[in-house]
């Protein structure tokens, strides 16, 4: 997964500023930074939920598994733990698709790995915060995606649930998944292969744990300039909302005002006056 020169503007605020980042399967990447630094926005770009104003995004094939922060609405859903985890199979079958015996086996395996098999028939509102967080992780594991993106997955979890979630995510990466975790929890560094530090929408450092040394922002392997094997959806100001496509060979998206087939050079975006968020207390 690669980002090159990605800028996101939300309203009048630059949420991400010319971000260059390359992430690979088999690693856990921790995204850290103060509130308002752009962590959730970065996850949204990686997951295809947030549209950049400019830059290039290349994603691997398949739909990423997304674990968002727990909300009050989530707690009130009148569904059981098993039904929630089964939603992870929708990416494969569709919401109206038939759930097969193989899907039920995958769901059961995810429940057991997350210590939820004895709670499978309980409603979400009957669970503790840590148990609900494990349900969300189990749903992501049931999707069997090659990319798992998590936004504060242990924010409402106790120490036992936090330890279990981290062990499950580390195991997923060891099995070949790309795991990206936005977190304020210092314990995430114990499982991370690299730490990406965001400050006011910019990547300031990337620290590979195995090397033990920080490298400057943007010091990533060169972007492959060869044309992708899949069709390239060009998304500009006039592009339809369904132009964001998923292909078997992955997606390669270019954003900006001059990304049509006739453009030879990217021109500067015609942006309104924007501002950076106010400095958060440290």
C-alpha cells in the first residue's frame, strides 16, 4: 500500500499534508500523534473512505477490514455477538448473500480466538467495553482481509482484552496481513514493526522497531512508475462518486484537478484558503 504526496482538506483545515508512506504485508504499523494530528483521516484514506484533494493512492487487492472506535449507537444495536461477527463475511457474500457452512466455520473460529464463544448469543449492550472491542476485532478477523485498519482498538478495553487484541493483531501480521493501528496506547509499540508519527497532518518520523533508528519523513522506497496492471480510475473534481473502484489487481488512484487522460503534468490544485488546526496541548 502506497501513498504519494497525499493531501486531504476537510473544510478549511489541512488534515493531511503531502503524505508519502509505504506499508507492506506482514507488518504492524502504529500511527501515533496528538489529537487532531490526522491519524483517523490517514486511516480513512488507506481504507478508501476519505477522498484526498491531491496525490496518488495504491491499495492491494480486496477490501480492507475496518475497526472503528466504539460508539453509543454501536452499543445499542439489537444484535448478538455472533450476528456482529458474521457481518465480517458480508465483504465476501454481500449483505443479501447466503451465509454458507464455510462462513459459519470462519465466524466460529474468530469467536473462539477472541474468547467470545461463550458470549456469542448475548446482545452487544450486555457486554463490557473490552468485550465489545474484541467483537469488533473478531468481525475484522472473520473478513479474512489482507489489510486490517484499526482506530483506537483498545480505547475501551481492560488490560486483559488489550493484551489479547494485541496478540491477535501481531499473529495476523505474522501470517502476512498488513495491520495499521491508530492508537494513544503506549503498549502498541510492543507489537509494532514501525511507528509513524503524525504532527499537524504531516509524517514527521518513521521508526522501524527492528532497526531502532528513526528515518526522516518521506524516506520510503521509490514509487513504482510502471503503469499498474489494473484499470486506473482517475478521480478529479468532475468525477462521479462511484469512480472509486476495486480491482482484482488492487487500486491505483490519482487525485487532483489535472488527472484526466490528456494531462501531461499535474498542476497545482485550485484550493481555497486553508488553515492548520490549532496546536493541541502536549
